């Protein structure tokens, strides 16, 4: 099982931001350092406005749909079944 926990590296130590789940003693750990490459979440200036980093919730209602045969059998895969 893999578990990701956010933390901060400071002065040669890793400070975890949350408590890890219980694990057995001697469990292996992999540490990945993320460089500051703009991966942080940025809040839009005006939420729920089209064009402000996204689309307003529900604005595609009625414009996107699935065909009636969506849940039908996939005949292309008959030779594998």
C-alpha cells in the first residue's frame, strides 16, 4: 500500500504536515522532493465566473451527452472475451 503525506524539508529534517497511518516498524519509505515549479493551487480572483481559470459549475448542462448505446456490448472486443 502506498500513502502520500505532505511535508516540508527544513534544516536537514523532514517535517510532516499530518500524522501518517499506522505502519509496521522498519517499513520502507520513499521521499520525493518537489521543486517550486508552480504546482501550487492558485485561487481564481473571481470564482464562478467564466474565463477566471475555469468554467462555471453546470454551464455545460444539456450540451454534453452519452449515446443510448454507451453501456452496450463492445463488439470490437469479442475475440478477447
